[in-house]
C-alpha cells in the first residue's frame, strides 16, 4: 500500500526570549534613522559649517545609493549559504560593527586646511564617503533582519506577534534616542561635542542589540529549518531584470509605491526642517528642539492606536485622506508662529 508523503511538523510556539531578541534587532536601525532624520542636516549646516546646497546633496546621494544597494544586498543575502549561520546572520554579524562605526563618523568634523573653499569641498567629499559606507552597512544589517520573520516561523499569528515586538522596539528606540539627545544637549555645551557624544552612545546602543538578535534567535531558525521543507535554490528565482519588469508592470503596486514615496517625503522634509524652525525661527535652544521632536514622536505613537480604531470603522483609504488634510492644516498652522517670540 502506498504511503502518503510525510507532512511538515508544525513549528512549536516561540518563547518570550526569542521574540524579545528578534524585536531588539530593529532597535539600532530605529535609533540611527531617527537621529539622522532629525539632526543630520542641521548638524551639517550649523555645526560642520557646510552650505545648504552641499549638505542637501550629501543626503540625496546617500539615499540614492541606499535605493541602489537594497536589491543588491537582498539578492546576495538570498544566495548566501552558510552551514553554521544560514542566509541572514552572516550579514548581520559582519555588518554590525561597521554599521555603528560609520554612524559615529558622520558626527566628526575633520579639517581640510585653512582655505574655506577647500575645507568645504573636503568636508563634502568626506561626508559623501561616510554616507555611502553607512547606507551600505545599514542595508547589510537591516535588510537581512527584516527577512528573518519567515525563517523563524511559518505561522501567521506568530509572525504578527513577532512584528509587534519589532515595532515596540522600533518606536521605543526612536523615542529613547530623542530623550538621550535632550539629556546630552543640556549637559554638554560645545555643539561639536554634543553630536559626537550623541553619535558615540547611539553607535554602541545600535550595535549591541544586533548581536542579541543573532544569538537570541539562531537556535529557533535552525529548529524551523530542520522541520520545514528545503528552501528553494537561488537558481530557481527569476533574474533581476525579469523581477523588475514584473514590478513595474503592476499598476496598483506602482500607485502604492507613489503614495508611500510622497508620504515619506513629507515626513522626512518635516523632520529635516523642524530644527531650523525651532532654533532659527522660534528662537529656542537646541535642547528645546529635542523636546519638540519628542512631543512629535510621542503624539505619533499615541495616534497609532486612534487611527487604527478609526481605520477599522471607515477604512484605510478614508483614514489616509483625513490624515492628508490634517497634515496640510498643521503645516499651514506653522505660519502663525511669530518669529523670535518664543524664547
């Protein structure tokens, strides 16, 4: 009598320590991304002394390179084969320390001579190099990390639980980074030292949790790999250009990407100009700006629950349009803040 094929043994539930370790993997990327979004442009122009055009170009070049290296690292990670570490962990292990180091190096202000023009272009070249390196190592640790979820569990509810832990660490890291900046800016008077201390502490706090994630989850991934079907070979995947063709022929997906791009453009621009608005327009101190940014982040955290409840009643599309109206109204309200009458 013919025997039926063996069924895949279901994965056992994950324990709390594994979920915490997984969530910790997003702490470093959240801290660094938040600090860069709020402070880097202001640091370039007000502390390093770069003109606004060069400073903005550095950010643009870094982000363009980030968009280029994402699919490259993604494909290389998929094709990585390590008997001991699997596909994702080698990237996280070897990228963690350079990730922290290059983050710190963004807050150094080297001197390239007495000539002002030469110093400007020297700083421009230095910060471009560091931006390219940092975005490379950021992708090396963060992209394989985000691909870990299906390798930890095949269960839908368990994946949802994992993402909850991830978002908890991400939001906590974002808020903590601003609290840390608030404390440092009040304790340290020199602007260059403020950012160097902040960059150094955040570099360490962003690196160590990545190792917690690796060593806290690897036993689980090995267990799941032993129970699951064999992973498909890299040769079975579509060529890169064929994948791009499929992506760009999907009109609904392109609309979603466009909405996502425009929405995050507004968020990133707001984060970048907020310190100028608080310090140069409102006349408040840099430590006051960190308090304003902290209020913004805390409000965003609380409103997640509000908009989630509203979305369940009226739908995501309606919520998005309501959010756009409120966003435009808030930006318009900034014009009523009289210059220099707040400090």
